[in-house]
C-alpha cells in the first residue's frame, strides 16, 4: 500500500490473524471502519465470537511449549528485528494510523516512535537482572526465577492503535508467553501491521494472534480459563466490568481506565512555557488520550496566563495542527458537554464548534475549546475525551489541590510554577499516579511504569517498564543443597 497523504483511500478488509495466517470470523459478521478525517468507510473488519477466541487460544497454546523453551536472549532477538522493521516502515505505519485514527501525520509518527521505544525495552530485558540468588546458610542457596505464565491477552483502545499494544507485547513475549490481542474494532489496522511485522521479524506462528471484534470477543477473552493474564486499556466504565469479569476466573487482571488530568497553574508560573505546554496537552491527538489535560485549576492571579493560553489555542488550525475526533458519536457527545456547560452558566472562552477543514468536510472536526466552569458541572466532572479544557478558578493552591484530590480519577496531574518549594509541596499532594512539574503530559518514559491511581486503574502494578515484565511472569523460589555440611545448623 502506498498511502502518503491525507487523501481518502480504501484498503482491503481486515481479518483475524491466528496461528500465523489470516482467518475470517466464524460469525460471518463485519463492521465498517470509518476514516474520521473524511467521515467515510475506508475498510471493514471481522467481528469475532467465542469460537474465534477459542481458535486463537488453541494456536497460542500449541505454540507455547516451544516458545517457553526458547532462551530469553533468543526471544529478545525478535524485538531487535521488530525495532528495525518499525524504523524502516515508520512513515508507512504513521500514514495508516492517521487514516484509521485521525491523527495528523506528525502525531502518528510520534506514536510509532514511542512504540519503538517500548520495543527497545523488550530488547534490553536480557541485560536486566531478572532474578535473585543468595547463599542463605551453610550449603544452602535460595534463588528466584521468573517464569512465563502461558497464554496471555490484551484489549487495547482506539486512540493509540499501534503504541498501546507495545506497552504489553515486548515484556509478555520476551518473557516467554504467547499472546492474543483484541484491538479496538474502530482501528484494526495497527494490530494487523504488528502481526505482519512480527512475522517478518521471525516470531513463530501462534505466538502472537489477533482477534478482532467488539463486546462478544472481549467477554470470551475475559471468561476463558486458559488465559492466565489479561491487560486492558480503555474507559473506566468498561475497565471495571472487564476487571470484575476476568478476576472471577482467578487470573491476573490489570485494567487501565479513564482520567480527568488536572493542571494546576499558580500566578508565578512561566507565562510562555505554561501556555504552550497547556495548549499542546489538551489539543494533542484532539484531546483523545488518557493523559491529556482536561481540567485547569487556576489559582487567583493566573488570568494573564489564561489569556495567553486562549490566544495560542486560537491559532491552531484543524486539519493541519490537530486531527478530528474518532467518530460521529464522540463528536456529538463532546458538543453536548460544551452546550450543557454554556446553558449552566459556564463561559465559552474559545469555541471550536464551527471547525471546518477544506477537502474533508465530512470529518468529525472540533477545534480547541476552552470553558470556564465550576467544579459541579459535568464538563469538569466527566472525562470528555476531546479537545476541551475546563477551567476552574480557585483562591489558593490548597483549594486547587483539595478539588483535584476529591475527583474519582487519579491518572495524571501537574503543577505549573517557577518556585521549587511550591512544586515540591504540590507534587507531594497531587492525588495521581503520574505527577509532573511544568509538564502538561506527565507520561513516564521507558523503563518507568505507566499507571494511575483511584478509578484510573484496576489491578496492581504498572503496565510498562519492569512492572510490566513482572506482571506477565511469576516467581519460582528455588532452594538448593548439594552436600551435608560438617558445621550444619538448624537452618541448613
């Protein structure tokens, strides 16, 4: 395929990838995949059911014994080759992501770059001490060996169709597991590309499988007792359901949910840096990322900074600087939040509801929107998942922290200030698993783990970094003795 522009283009239907080959769904059902920039059908994807999940489990189970016995260093070589292939095809992958997800090209390129970074961590695993050994008593040695779990699965969202699967795959595969991926049915192309690239990188058939579908496929994965661990990234509403359903089988579940990330701005913050950073945070990927700034807590006296934020956001051009939202339902839902805030007495400081892009008039366009609201309004309380920044005025830093800490989500939060003392005070009190100082998107880079608190995560540990490796493995404790010691004690 030669997609190298935003011009609309159709592609072949997307099938399941099971046991190293493409397969149609046993249900016979398909769904249209919409290009959100143009609002037109670009391809279709199969919708799978329990029989397709069973076929993937069978393929993964058959591939597991040989893959488990493959030395870890050899398993990691697949990640080295995958990294090279992603670098080789970065532009091609980015254009396909742009067409299925709506990102502008440079955002899609950044997504692939982050996926490459995640893969690099998988390459590094053989060089990280992954177990411990200690001579604990006369003639007795204790050691911990981390072993794979078996067949594992992941369910990933629409906003990062290529990157989020790579939060899971390098650690899970290098650890020796086999894997079944269920991507969002709205964006099936990224997962299909990963299947092709992993095959070219030398991954044996059945080690990685892709089952496309919607609710039926997720429920079948959640219920299948052969699957030993499952990762999920999506909304909090669905994360709770998936976590509860999967946990009943006794397997490991780690489900990342939604967010309402707070940026707290105090009057001494650097005006230019803060404004640029805040705008990038709430408009990047059209606000459709779990780390996007969606609530700005302004401490009394911050108005000059707010004016600059509005000014800079107004200069962004939809279609060039930011993409559309994913679908018509999201478009209408976001417009509903803006209208409801306005009707409840909120101020629309910047209105993006009339955004239009020449040549893509059918797309789901919403420009940067800034609302001034109160903490009881849905525009503040709910995760809007669009390019909308809700501003709440506070009289003090402590009031801003109290409002932030009372929110049900705890994914990300940042403080903007030029004072080290203020930064330290706030960073120790913001109720979020990922906290930043003068950072609009406080995402930790590899090898640090990604994961929030409160209703932003269900399960223990983080999904990336060394926590991710630990999640997809289990420790075996081995105690050995080879000879009776002449000076033996009760411990030996």
